[in-house]
C-alpha cells in the first residue's frame, strides 16, 4: 500500500546522484540530453560566474579638446564594471546599422504542425512554407554628462578627475539600462498569459502554509516553449527561496550541502544552467534605497544571443562609436576661473520582447 505523506513526497523529490530533480533528469533523457554533461556544464558556469557577469564599456573619444586626455578617458570608461548588473546577459545586444528597422520571426506553431510525408513513385512531395511575422525596433538615445572644475597647478592635474567623471557617467548609464531591462522583464503582462503564475498568500515560498516551490518551478518550466536557460531574481527573493523548508530538506543531500541552498544547487536541480542573483540598487524619489529587480518575483527565461535565433528579449543597439557608445570631452571657459572640463557619453538602444512564450514569471514568491 502506498502512503502519500510529506515525507514520501520529499523522498521522491530527492535529487539524483548528479543533483538533478528526477523529473528534470527524465525530461533531459527524453530529449536525448546527457544529464552528466549538463551537471558538468553547470559546475563550470559556477566557477566562471564573476567573469560572465562583468560588464565592460569600450568607449572612444570622438573630439577631445586636449589630446592628452583621450587615452585615459577611454581607459576609464572601459574599466567600469559592476558584478550586480545583469541586463547585458538577460537582454542580449544585437547591433543594428539603422535607427529603426524590421526584424523577422518564424511562426513556431506552423513549424510544429503535423504533415503527411509519404510520397508515391510519381507523386509530388508536399511543400512546407513557414509563416513569417515581423516586429519593428526603434532605438532611443541615452546620454549623460559630468562636469569637473579646471585646475592649473600641475601639468595635467585634472586628468584623474575627468577619468573619474567618465566612470561615473558609465555607471549611471548602466544603472538606468538595468532599470529599463528589469522593468521590461519584471512586467507580468509581457509574458504569454499561460506563463504567468501569481502566488496567493498561502503559497508564498517563505512561510505560506501551502507553499510548494518545486511544483511552481516545474510548472513554469513546462509552460515555456523552449529550454529554460536563466533564472533571475534579486537577493531578497533569493533569501526567501533559501528559507523554504521543503527546498532545504530536499537539497540537503546535494554535493557537500547541509541544507543551505546555493545557486548552483538550484540550477542543477531544475536543469537551468544560469541562476542569476543580483542586489543592484537605486534610490527612489523619496530617498529610499530599493532593489532594481523585483523584491517579490522570480523570472525564468530562454536567452539566446544569436542574431538569427529567438530569445525572450533583445536589445537593439545602434552600431556607432566603440561598442555602440560614443563619448566626448571639452573645456567650457565660461564657468570658473580656469573653466570646467565636461565629459559626455551616449548610446542608442531599444529593449524589446521578442517571444513572450520563451519566458515565465512567478509573482509573489516572497511575502
């Protein structure tokens, strides 16, 4: 006689020797995927996470007023990085030569419809003619500038200040891009209706009486039309995931884990190679510090940076300057006794949803 209890369900959900959910491992095998190879790939991903999360700007000065500042200014911009920013990875960049244009998408449903392939000795083969839909992008300009007072005591005393200005501008531009991407990906209406999973009060992962995060995750993964490559959340949501008793009990046997969930554990268990947790912050109009990414929701995505492949979201960036960024530096002699040095950086982007069924969102994970 089979007795269905919490204990028996937890035992059935225990990870395999590779650390993968049994249902996910069976799904991999059904698709001809090697679970052991996947586990190895996640292990490598974990070791190189910091390198993948870094974002570097390659900026060039177009018309510097002082040629001695050109190299240091560009170098300062290139050196800018933030391990908290993930926009470039989850909303991959595609360079475009025009400010507006059309991109094409094949109809996946038509490509999956059944068709008779048998053919007789003198009969004609059936034809397949994929339906193609179009979308339109329109890049918008983004630009900031900074000002530093001119000084004359040394041969080039303001060089460091101008380099710092370029770094500050790059930081703020990237923060605003992060905010735009988080808003785009964090809006439930941007996902297919069948891929939106709101959780009621009783189902919150950190304390809900009926919480079942494993069921929620598997349901969301199954709803996606393709492989889930990324799970994205703020550190606040991640801490709620870590606190769930069911997940802690199930994953306690994974690797050398004794019950505290790690991102690699979550990725292995649910068959997702990239689990991204970020604590990037901004300050709202009331002066309060808030997370850029949702403090309550969890996002699942299929991310593909190939220009001819579908992905949940993509950034169309005008191909200009270096890496899509242009910068300039000049002296304004009308201000201050020695004038002021000004630096400006600009880029033109359009962040767009490409395939709404290539992602899923679980809202209200944290109470």
